[in-house]
C-alpha cells in the first residue's frame, strides 16, 4: 500500500508540485496542522505578515512582479474576512492568487463555532472560483485545479477552504497528471481572417492609435516584446492604461503617455479623434472612457482580450479577437512579415498629418506644473525620484490617490512587471505590503512604494514584516497631510468643503520608522531633496521617507467626471469654466 | 440602456428590452445555484423565474432555467459571465417569443367551495392540461401546465370560483423537433 499522508502534508505536496517558493500568511487555530507541517518542507518559505490583508497584497506584489501565482495562507473566521479586500483587489486587477484558508472541523460547520464564518460564501463574488474541501479525497485534486483556474485564461484569485479535520485526515498522494485544457474557458478564439481584417483596417487608417492595458503585462514579458515590434513596425502612436505601463517604453517618442481621467492631453485627444482604435488587453474601464456616449465617436474599434465577457461590455466594437495577447500579437506580426506589408512606409503619408496633430497637442505640455523653490511640489519629487533611480531597474508600487497618479504620470517605465498599483479596486494601503511581496520576489532589486501619508497608515504594520525579513523596501511618502484626491474632489465638486479629508494628527514618520527598526528620512525643502533621495536609495535596509510636499497641489490634467476625452481641465486656471455640474456630480 | 453597467454609461439611447429564457447546464455541486444567482444579483440583472433540478444523475449535471429581461447587450453579458463560472458547462438562450422552443410552467390551484363552483373552476382549467390531484367534498387541487401569462390569467379568473391558494414553478424550456442544443 502506498504511503498515507495527512491533509496538511498533501497541502505542501501540492505546493511543491506547483513550484511554490513562498507563502504569505498568518497562523491561527484552524490552520495549525498546516503550520505544524511547515518545518518539513524546506523549499517553501513562509513570510509572516502582521495582518491578513497584508498577506494578500504582498502575494499580489509577488505575483505581479514575478509572473507566478501568489500563495496566501490564513486561518478561519477573521483570517479569511481580513483577506477579502486583497482578494477583491486581485479579482479587479486580474492577479493570480491562491488563498488557502483554514475552516472549523466539518462537523462544526453551520453551528456558529468559534472563528467560524461562511468563507466560501463571503468570497464567492470576489474570486474566480472557490472550494470548500469537505473530503480528504478531493484535496489534492482541488488544490491543483485551484492553481490552474488562478493562472489560466484571465488570471485571478481563488480560495480553497480546508476544515481542520480534513487537515488531519490521511490519504495517499499521487502527482497530478498532465492536465486537459479548461473546457474552452482559456483557449484562443480568433482566426487568420480576423487578423487579415485587422491588418486591412490598419492599412486604411489615417488616424490610428493603440490603446494597451494590463492584459499585455499578464500575457508575459514576451507579449511586451511583440507589442514593441508591432508598434515600431506600424509607426502608430500608442497610449496605455494605468495597469499597462511598462509594456511599452515610457520614454519612446511613439508613446503618448497614460490615457484616461488623469492621462495626458495628447493621449486623450488622440483617443477622441482617432479613426482606428486598437485595444490590446484593456477593458474600457470608466476611468478610461469618460462619457460613454461621446467616447471616440468616429473610430472603428478593435478589441483584443482573453476574456470574452470583456468584449462589448461597455463599448461596442467592430472587430473582436478573443485570445492571449501575445498569441494575437505574434500572429499579427507574422502576417505583416509574410505579406511583406511595411505599414510604416506605406502609411507614412497617410498618418503624417495625424502625427502633426499629435505634436500640436503635445506642445500643451499637459503634465506641466509650476515648480517652487520653497515647497517641494509632489510632481517634482516623483520626477527627481525617477531621475535618480531610472538606471537601477527599479520596481515601483503605489498606494491610491493623487500620489499614485503623479507616479503614473512622471515615473517612466521601460519594462513590464515593474509597476504594481491597485487600479480596479483602488485600495488604499496596497503599496506597502505589495512592496514586501515584490522585494521577496526580487531580493536584490530596488523596490520603492510611492505612497501617500493617509494610505500608508492603513497597512503601516507591515513595516514590521519588512524588518523581520531584512527587506530593504523604500516607502517614499508624498506627505501633504490630506487625503489628497478626496480633497481635490471636494474642491472641484463640493465648494471646498473639506469634510474629514485633513489628518489633524499624523505620526512623526522618522520616529515611527525608528520604532519599527528601520531608517527614517524627512525632507521639506526642494534644495535637499536629491541628496536625501540618494541617502534613501543607498541605505541598505527599509526606509520610511517623509517627503513633505505642497498640501494644496492638485492632480492635473483631469477629465471631469461625466465629460468626454476632449474636454480636459489642464490646470488650476481652467477649473472655473469647466465646472462639473448636473449628472457629472453624481458620478464617481 | 435601461440597465447601465457603469456610472459613465448614462446613455441617451434607449435600447429595447426583451424577455429571454437562459438555460444553464452546471455540475450539481454545493453552492452552484448560489454562484449563478449571485452573479445575477451582483451585476444587477433581474430574475423573473427560476427552475432547477438534476437532469443527469450519472454525470451529475443540473439544468437551470432562468427567465430574465434585458437589452441585447445585457443578455450577451449574462451569457458570457455565466460561461466564465467554473461549474458551468454550457449556456443556451431563447427569446420568449421563439416559436421553435416550448416553454411551460406548472401551477397548483386549491379551490374551496360548493360542487358547482369547483366544477366551474375545473372547466375553466380544461384547456391547460388540467389534472385533479386531490378531491374532497369541499375542495379540489388542480394542476395545470401552461405559459406564464395563461397562469397569471387563470389565477385571476379562478378567484370567483373559490381559489384560496396558488403554487407555481418557474418556466422550463425545450426546443421542438429532433435538435438538441449543444
């Protein structure tokens, strides 16, 4: 008879067979058998966080920077409920996570036992799928399927809930067999005819634009290479969503910058005026489209996406190619080559007027701001941070708010997987634990969390994790004492009634850093900024950098809510004439 | 759109809503109905009626029939979102006025009254495959199978004949002829 393993051993057998190296977790009563087994599996390292939400975000940072699924281990009840925010965040941004949660023993389920909650019920709407494993016979099959569901098709989080008695029960284990494809849920569904149609449209177009998103990143680094090839071969302009930054070099001349609510003037106007819009791995999010009725009114629209339900969800498109971004892009590149179509040459005349128009928009210099000698402007701080770290293959995470947008606008990314930010859910407190996960995946790289002082306080406890594992993450706080984006909206929409958006009591971040056992740095003068940033970068250990910035700065340009792309506010002077009124006020 | 899916899609164009019958084949496992129903409530789609039961005990397959109303775009989304659920095998969609599909609902009526009234009630039900399931001197339980609007009409009409209780199912559907949906 083959050897019998306990459920807890099976969990680790599965993790080993899935080549898992790190688990982010927090122990508790209902997962103790699994924690007891940890010591026998040296290839798997457990990272002890300080709060389960931190475990989830750290696993997200790990997954997004490495391309591998992040694994989370939490206990029942509060352990599971605490991880819900991170699961939802991962679901919105398509990050592959496998969360294993403990559950009360099967005979106690439904009795309101201590630390019991309906974990699969609670996480059903925020996971791709979840399982409650009531029988040890199903455990290994379920765990392997969990990894498959999380990583195939459009990636996302899954959860496996394991009652404590199942962790103790014994059964034999066999390695998983070569798996069949998920019944059509992850496969490509586009034909050569679609590719030919697309190329035909590209040939005819006079005002084309590529609009790329996180799907390019999720498709793997090769997809970024394919994208670069396509963009260079066609000579078309390209803009990217928040999540897609890094897929195409941010400092290239064909790149128009980020689009959307806080995107550049040239990117948004090009989206509005184009005659051919090629969406590659983006989902027409409302931050991108602005007013739907007036979104890119004169264009043929093409959508390349792995998720069929993304097609025609918000914007009706003329041609849809359902498939993995890299497969589609490779197919396009190959066809262009085999047909010897040189769009750059043949289309040069046609699109030269388009590029002229784009250059005109560019002269508006929409990311410009008035710098100051007295106060540190937050945009200036990000620019200096970029200049002083751009040669280092730096990984950036952010929290959510103004600082996030300034980071997206002013930090230029040249490689995929270097930019981790919470876009869909907009989770304040994401960046610090995400930086922990990124640093775990890339121990030798420079990892910076560009943060806001309000956001970072939500998950500040994870500094303790960073210190425990000697993770030299740098928390670069743009401290304006306000929930800046809330304050900005109150200024624009609520007659400057700054209701509860000012933090009257903030900690002394230097002392806080020291209390955690890391280094604290403070800067409040533009003249000392460079030197202090250097000091932060050179310090071998975690740093909290309190960068005191102008508290009244707003994030521009901005498409006011309910307005189309071509009605942007460029700066403070334009606010009055473009006031948000009527229906726009009710939008988020 | 009558059912905007994003705050930004406040549209001036109004698309026509239609009633559709969505048939979903799923693994018969714990929580699968909650997944399907949760998808509808979570995304703001409405359910007019719902019928679910296992149809293949060997393969462990249940068939869920959902009647819903929406614009073509919403109906498309419903189907695509359903197909993404892991335990879902296939999804079929029929318009309610599709002549090639049979739709049926069942209802039980309890009628209490004198023989004369009960007789009238049975008579009224005759054209809807009436079956008497229970009979006493004072009461009758009548089963009919019919379309939704016919049952609506009957439950109204039978009031004057002593209708005291109505129990009805959701719609079930099947294509006519020898074709099977795949």
